[in-house]
């Protein structure tokens, strides 16, 4: 999984961190959580704040649907 695989990242985050309150989550913590996912392979790429916000928003939308 790479940074541009937002849906896969959200699935992995929800599977591993379903107890996390997203309203209190910092982008730094989100980045660390993504990098800790077992299938994540894109550690050398510098991620942008915009992409982290996109991931967080997708995760929030996912939570609203369930």
C-alpha cells in the first residue's frame, strides 16, 4: 500500500485503530499510524498535509457510513 491508496489506508486504519477518536487526531499521529500499517510500503515518500487531510476526511466519511 502506498500514500495514494487512500481507500486501502482507511480500511487498514479502521481495522487497527477503530477505538481512536478522530476529532482529537493530529496529522502527525495520523502519519505515524499509516506508516505503522503492516501492508504500508511507502515510507520514503514525504507526505503532504493535504494528503493527510484527505485521508482523515475519507476516514471520517467511512465512520459516518457505518
